């Protein structure tokens, strides 16, 4: 007959094995990261030297497979500052008018476009025509038509088009995806994604439809949408949405303040998501299956990502998202590595097709169906 002492001893042994397993994971990860990289390094020029461009540049200091070697900006003073800070040679500095000349520069392999959304289309196509690989921030364009043209241009030029989906490389996110694929949650029934914050300066480009292509949905909402797709592991077949606007002065026509949207998937799973520029403390994912669950909060912020499942706390290594992203993208470009969740132009195109359907559903109040051949 089992006693309470036997039970506690077994529980203790299980906890010890789990702890040793976690330590082994950390050790293997550290060992892998400590091994000197001997392969080809991706030489990157950043286009758009704003806040996020700076974050990427700082993160790339720790990269082993990628290096910042050039800049493209319309502000001469920024170029000068970056030259000094990141030791960038003058011949690798361009402005928006002359960066086509990068085609004659063998010292740059790829250009990371980190400019307002409405500029991505033309800039990525110019990058492709210059024969350089393109990395583009999300959303990759302001509509699906533009995204399709970007994909076609890069294919024609035989260069890669990657999108800055940094969460696709985040270890704790990948662990939840692994568990879902392994059936550890059972049949997935429900996903909830909440992404939002209060937008500050009313004059910022993100609140200008001509530059942003929309509002919160184009910026923060894409995390909930993309998260729904990679957490559930399916593409939606129907969409409903509702828009709420409390400040039409700040959030002008065509700039959404808050959108709730719902997705239906072929398996019967459903997703309920919230995107807002007027609600703080929204950064949470929840996935529920008939055998378990995963909850992540923060789920998409710059870190650290935190989460738990029905099996316990997620304890995978904490990484700098942009460092991991750029190293992994170098492997995609030079080694044809296939990531767990795609970051190519077609992935960005899928999100834009769904965003267009979300806007349509919010405007009409009708359920929008997405046929299988839309993908």
C-alpha cells in the first residue's frame, strides 16, 4: 500500500528529474552558443534609423552569424552618429535617393527595411532590383496586393524576402508550438490573444493612415493574429470583427483605435483576439486544448517572455529577440535553414490577407469567409 511518504518521495524524484532536464537544456543551449561560428556572416545594412532600427543595431552586437555593416537614412546627422557608434565605413552609407547604388557594393548582403509601413513596398522592390536580400519589418506592406508584388519582385531577382517575425525564434514560444505539435494539449479548442497599449504622440506616423495603412491592427494587432495562426497551427476559414473608437480626433478615419476579431479554423478551433492603441497592459496569449493549456504573459513584448502550461512553468533560455532573429535569418539565407514557423514573404502576405478580411468584417458587420485557395 502506498504511503504519503512514498508519494512525496516519488514527487521529489520527479521534480529532481525535471530540474536536471532543465539544466541539461540550458547547458546544451549554452554549449551551442559558446562554440565559435566559422561560417559565412550576413552583412546587413539597416534602412531607417529610428527607435526600432536602433534596437536591432544594438542586438546585432551579440550576433555571431550577422553583422551591421551599413546604413540608409534620410537624415545626414543620424548617418554620422551611426558611423561613429557602429564603426560603419563611409562607402556603406546611403540615403533614400541613392541607395540603389548598393548593387555595386559587394560588402553588403542584405538590407533590413525598418521604415513606416507604406514605404516598405517600393523600398523592398528597389532592394531586390539591387540584388540584395531583403528583410522587412512587419506588416510587410499596407495591403495584400503590395505584399504579393514584393514577393514576386524578390523571386524574380532571386533574392530572399524575410519578415521581422522575431517571435518565431523565441525559445518559450517555440516550446509551446512543440508541445502543441506533439499533442500535449490534445485537440486545440481555443486561442486568445490580447495585444495593445496606449499610443502617445498623436502626430506620430503610426497614427497617419497614409504612412501606417491603418491603426492598431497594422501595428500591435498583427502579433495576436500571427500568434493565433502559429499557436493553433492552422489557417482561418472565417473571420468576424468589431471596431470601437472613443477618440475620433486622435484616431482619424482609417486609423483603428481598438478592434476585436474572431477567427474560425478548419478543425473547429476558434480564436478571440483584441488589438488596441488605447488600452494598456495587453500582452497575453492563452491556448486551450482538451488535455492541457498554455498561458504566456508577456507573450510578445521585448522580453523576458513568461509563461506556463498545465505541466508547469516555461523555463527555456531567455534571449534577446533581435539577436536570435538575425542569426537565424543568416542561416535561412546562407544555409537554407527552414525555421519552425516561416518568416518568408508568403507568411507576411498571409497576415495581410487576413487583416484585409478583418477590416472588411469590422466595416460590414458580416462574417467573412476565407476559401482554402486564398492561401
